[in-house]
């Protein structure tokens, strides 16, 4: 049974042998990447004013193809650095309260409306990262287990409503906020009399020749030949369509070729708003922050950077002014690429983080939920049919959830196959006792049927969600 389960066991991402571009750089990328849970990496290295490109691995998806400088990825929060550049380029006073650019928005907390543009760009406005509601909490678990867009395609109206509903707490301290930079992007666009995408294209993308970078609307197709997103452990992830949060990175797609132009322009000081990368304030842990861009000290080295992470893509752009070297790394899994980018800049990163405890629990505990059923099948003299069905449904649900969201890679997929084999053995053992089982151990009542109905409903809901 375990051997058969191996056929459908989790398949964590790994780099294929496909290679494009500069062969020496590609080999350097492979060495730096190690066994990091990547599917395809598109990399640009900037040295002495020259840009070299390399692609290793593939796009994933139904028709995997080698990645290259023109392969599109979800950009994520690197866009926050671009929004900071827009602030620097537009000539607005950075001390302007955001309410002055959005007079029609009624902020429930006056402190949010009085936050300055500089505070929003440097994460000092005290806004939470996102607005938390019961619905957003549910979406977060659909994202974990089903790979769904947790923002549900939020547009500008929804983003402004979220900003208007939250409170500011800890203003003046650097506390990373997606919502704060989303609000900044919408405010800058409103000031310019346009939408964020048009503002970004006319003030920054166009002048830099970044023709492959775009904010996708909900009904727009994904870029041709794009990379397919996966979690760090192999689950397919839906693209994020939250164009209302574009200023913070929602629904923005780009290529390593385009972002290399951005980094090169900022390094040279020729990009519009490149002064945004100048560090202005302490941000803790040897970090300083400008308008969107972070600068971190590593001994006698300073790296100016921003990263990005969506459900299925991870990105990094950084440069060292002193050495004149810059790097862009785009990956199509949830595995962070920050350390890889720093290695390519010649900075030894700290030891990698351990896998999140939650994902380890999903892998190691959820995979063996069927063992309780197996034990009952052999040892419980009062086992009945309703209880057996209920336990089997719960075990199947947990086995499925473990498959989708477990830390596969750190935990060998064989573990899941063993759990699946134990579940199959439990079902077989229970089947041998089925003819002699009573329907219920006690006289049935309405809550008797609730026991199997709940896991059945959850299984059907998850199945419908994944199919639709």
C-alpha cells in the first residue's frame, strides 16, 4: 500500500537541468542555490555597467519550458521600492498627510489619515500589514491548503476601504505594512489624476524601457510563457489578482531583464526617483530604510535591496554601491531567494531558517491521522459504523491537507506515503469488522450524524474549491 502511495506522494520542487544564457553565471547560480526548493530561477548580474543573464530550471506548469531573461514572474513587494521612487520623482513634500491626497476617504482612525507619505513609504505609519477580518482569516487558510489568492482580487476600492477601517498603532516605529504602501500608491495615483498602473508606466517603466512589467487587471490573461507558481513544498498556487494593492506588489508581473534595468538605473542615479534608495532612518538589525528601499550592513559591506513574495513566487533585487555590483533573482516557488541573491553579491548569508513549525506539523502529524482508526479497528470492542465512517473521513481530510501544505523537502515525501499506507491498512482492517458492527453504539440522535457530516462537508468543500 505504501509503495502505491508513493505514486501520488508530494513532489517538492527541484531545479531541472535546463539552462539558458551565460553558462558561467548559470553554474554559479546552481552552486549558490543548492537544494533550496526551487523550480526555475531567472537571474541577472550587473557588474561594471554590464548585465549578464542566466536561467536555470523551468517554468513548471503543464508544459515546462526553460526560464530566461524574458520569463515573467509575479514580482511581489519589489514594487514597494518602485512606489517609493514614484514618491521621490513626483516632487511632493514627503511630509504631506495622506488625507490631503485622498479627501474623499473617511478614515475611522484620524491617525491613519494624518500619516505622511514618507511614513507610509518607510513603514512608520503604524498600519497593520493587512486588515484582519473573519473573511480574511478564512481566506488565509484557503491560501494555505488550496493555494488560493488570499486577497480575492481586491481592487482599489477594497484597498481604500481596508485602509479606512484599520487603526494606527506604534506610529514612528518601522513595522512592515503592505496596506500602508498600497495606500501610498493609490494616493500618489489620485494626486496625478490617474490610476497606479498608468502612473507607474509613464513615470518609471517607460523611461527605463521596462516594457515587460505590468499590473494585471482581473480579466487580463497572464503573460505569455510565464512561470507557474508553487509553494516551497510543491503545491500549485493561484496568481494574486489584487490590483488594488499594486503599489505594494499586488498583481504586478515582470522579468529579470526589466528589473535589471531598474537596478542599473538606481545604481547609476539615472532612474526617475532613484534618490528613494538613499537610506534615511534606522530600521533595526543593522538596517536602514529610505523610500521603500532597505539598506543592510554586513560587516564592512552595505547592500541596498528589496525582496518580494507571493503565494508561489519569490524575488530579490539588490546592489552594492561600493563594488558596483547588482543582482536580480526571480523564482517561481515560495522558497525565499534572498540568500541566493546575497551570495551572488559576495555576501555570506546567515544560516538558513528552519521550516515553519506549522508546516512540519502538517507533514508529520496530519499524515498519520489514520493510525487512530487502525488502532480502533483492532482494539476497540465497541466500534460502530458511524464512528468508523467519521474517523475515516477525518483521516482522509487530514491526509489530504498534509499532502497539500506539509513541509515536503525538509520532511521526505516517503513519510506521507507511509501515512497513506497506514490509512489504507486501517480502512482494510475496519472493513473486516464491518459486517459485525452495529450502526451506532448508542441510540442515534441528531448529533450522531453530525460526526461524519462535518468532515464529509469539509472534504466536499475543499474538493469543489480546488476543482472550481
